[in-house]
């Protein structure tokens, strides 16, 4: 049974930082592109970031470019999302995603094989 356990969400003030983690058990992540998505209340789930299998390539949504950084540690079977300069608009449930095409973007959401359970991020002003 594959499990994707997310952690690191919480309440933070505007301008603050959080680091999300997504740890996999029951499967090695090194064979997958990994990503992060988010869903705010009343809105559709949207792409945030993706990282290639080796970690050599990354891509970000325009809304988080320059503020967020995705990384991975295949030895620890974990993917991270470092979020800096947080804004109220970043408030959402954040989901890690496994096994998705690197062609994902702001305008294209392909099928994703595995989803984490989600972790709440709330940015207060």
C-alpha cells in the first residue's frame, strides 16, 4: 500500500515562510516526477511546482515563481516545497502529486497517479 504523508502546513503571517514535506512509504519516488498543487476554498486545484526524477529540472506557476522552491531527496523518499514571502493569496490546501508529466503548467493539468492527503496553509494579514 502506497502512502504519501504530507507535513509542514500551518498558520503564518504575511511575509513568513513554511516548508512542506511529502514522504512516501511503500514506493520509491525516484522513478517519478513529483509536484505540488494547491486548492483554495471555492477554487479549482491548481499547479504550483514540479520537479524531475533526478531533481535537475524544476518548473513553477507564475504566481509563485521566485518565492517557492521545490526540491527532493530520493534517498529519503521525500519531496519538499520551501515557501517564502507568503501572501494571503497563498492560503490553500497543498497537495503533493506523484507520477505526472513534466509538461504540467498553469494552463495544463495532466492526470496524476498519486495524491497526498493535503496540508492546510493559512497566511494571515
